C-alpha cells in the first residue's frame, strides 16, 4: 500500500544544500520528503542528458560521449554499479576542468527545457506536489552536481537540492570534488545533517528511491517508499515491508521500454562516434 501523506506534525550541514529559493534558508519544517532523482523523478540518468548537451556544445570528444552512452544503457538495464559510477565521475570531472560554473549552469537550464522536462514521471511529480501541498519541505538528493540539483528543485517546485560538490576556483571548475560523491551512505549522512540543521523529524519524514544504493536514505526516515525499483530494491522492499510505487506503467511493458530505450541510446551514441570517424577520414 502506498504511504499516506499527512499534514505537517517537528541536525548541521556541510554546504551540499542548494535551496530552490533563497527564502528557504530560514525555513523550519518538521516533516520533509526526500527524493532521489535518476529513475525516481526522471527517466534514466540526468547526467547522461547533461553530457549530451555539453557534447553538442563542444565540451568533449565523441569517445567520451560513447562512454556516457554505454553507462546510460547499463544503468537503465541493470541499475547502479558503484565502480562504474566512480569511473564515470572521474571522467566527468576531467571534462569539466577549466569550464565556468555560470556556463554549465546556463547549459543545464537549456537541457532541462529541451529534454529533462519531457522525461519526468508524472506520477512522481504528483507525489512531490502532494508533499508541497501538505506543507512538507521537499528535497532532491542526488549524486549529480549541486548546481543541477538546485536547478531541478527550482523547476519542480521543491524546497532545495542536495548534490555532489565539484570544486571551483574563481568561478571555474578545478576537476576535483569537495568531499565525496553524494551516493549511497553519503546521501543518508547528508539527510541526517540537513535534518539536524533544520529541525526535521526524520521519523515522521518520507524518502523515495529506485535503487538498492538508496537503501541508506530510505532507512534514515520513518516513511520510506521504493519508486520504480530495480529488481534488487524490489526484493529488499518486500523483505522489510516497504511500500512500492510504480510510475512506469505496466511493469512488463515498462521493462521492455527501458531495454529498448537503453539499447537505442547506446546505439545512438555509437552512431555519433562512427559518423565523426568517417568525417575525419574524408577530411582533406
């Protein structure tokens, strides 16, 4: 059974917070809802779509895009893999080195309008809206950069975002992280720190995620719920009695659609590389 959203009933943070509205910095709300982003709110990996947008603007090479495409396919087919995520993170940091924060943020705004807004699960958006209407603070918690987390939170009407911090100096990315990637147990630690800072009652709060790697954040609250879960999380949720919400339509049809979309995405990325190689051989 899906959790019922009740009206509002009441620990320090390290800077991963990106409020959707500056006024939210002083907001105190005892009940919160924490949403993972990829495959929970947005179909697929938001970082892949950002990578495509950056590629089209000349940020990196065709081979880089192919690697991102393969990662997207693996993620959609099999769920998250920490080794792959760490590898992708390092590649992304190298690509971003020397680019300005303002430039990347502006591109992310365009990518939201062009792609991401079309990939939001309507069911998750309705659930998020219900929490807002109930007076809860709503936070997106994601491994994507804090700039993207804040953008998504603002566009979706959430209170703010918690994300990975890519170091920048004088407005330009250095290619290093501040702290670690916001993933797995790091998400739960960030949520607990935010709760302490803002007086959030975690026992009365909600969390939503799609992957087994979201178990720490789901376990940190009193009202966890698996959304569009991968197989491992679905089995775990059944074992511990967590509710499950499915916003992908009929599960069998949804799985077929995911597989097709994943393979098509990898083929598309590979096609871009092949065409680029052909053009290079034809060039005088």
